[in-house]
C-alpha cells in the first residue's frame, strides 16, 4: 500500500475524521447494509464490464470488495490511512489482489485515460470539492470509460430539500458528510455524459452511471 499526506486543509479534516471512526465504521453500517445497501452495491458492480481496469475512489474499509468482479484489475484509493488499513486486512481475508493507495480524490496521481471504470460509493458527500473530484475521475477514465456511483443526494422534493439544506451544517459537524449534495448535477458539471440514474429510498439514494464520451 502506498501512502501520502493530503495537502488540502478541507481534505485533511476529512482524513482525520475517518481515521477516528474507522474502527467503528463496519459496525455502524451493518444494519443499513443488510437491509438495503448490499443489494445496491451488487447491482452497481454487476455493471462493471468483464476484465476491466477499475479505480475505486474512497474504498473505505473495503465493503465493496466482496462484489469485485473476479477478473477485474482493481486499484483502490482513500484519503484515510486507518480506513485503508482495514481495507487491506479485508483484501487479505478475501484473498484479493487489490492495489491500495492513500490519495485525495481531488488530486489523483494517475495518468489520463488509465481506467475502464471508476467506481465510488457514498464518497462524494464528503469530498470537499465534489466537482473537482468528479473531474479527476473523468480525467483518469479512458474515452468511452464508465463512472459508477452510489450516493445519497439532496431530495428533489422542495420541502425535504430545504430541510436537508437547513440540517446540513449540523450533519457535517456530527458525521462529516453533506446530506444536500446535488451529485447528479455535479457529474454533468464535471463533463461526463450519457447519464443513467436510478433512484431508491424516496429518491435520496441514487445509482448513477455516466460515461466519458470525449477525450
Ligand atoms: C462514507 S465512507 C464510504 C466508504 C466506502 N466507499 C463504502 O461504501 O463503505 C467515505 C469514504 O470516502 C473517503 N474520502 C472522503 N473524502 C475523500 C477524498 N477527498 N479522497 C479520497 N477519499 C476520500 C473517506 O476517507 C471514507 O473512507
């Protein structure tokens, strides 16, 4: 596993927060995973093409690893070394060959056009500048490559959306994640096209698929 310190102060705060919560993360997620998210993760990973080179951004403790296609070549990054340590232990338990590295999603250290697919689940709610992170995802995708996201987003319901805006500063302070991100719009702003979006949980959880259609 390669390591590097982040230099962006906002990303540094995220790194420290996830370092603090890493040991509780899987336990906190367990119920939601069992009831809902495990199925959505499986649906997302089923869309990754066979034998693809894949970058997982914000791998966390590696909850997605059990869904990795067996013939894919996977590189996975995260800003938090404590989350990455857990991901590495999980990869060993599952006997997976995953290239893990500590890196900021906003400044990926990969060449342009490096991957067939970029995947992230529940990450762009906490990346400080989500459009910058998505632009980086686009840059490292080869032309024709696929972005796959599973994210919670701001509600499209006017009242619920306003409530989320109002609550967001408190949630960011408590949990570090923004609950009012407009991630579908952000994917478009980052220059990705061919969007396909399926919605779950009152339209708040989205499975987003997009492509890099031009160089
Ligand atoms: C809510 S957790 C999701 C983890 C995992 N993807 C999952 O589905 O369980 C968010 C993860 O994104 C990582 N993260 C947040 N901002 C990041 C950034 N700028 N660059 C890389 N990773 C980041 C955090 O360290 C954390 O591991």
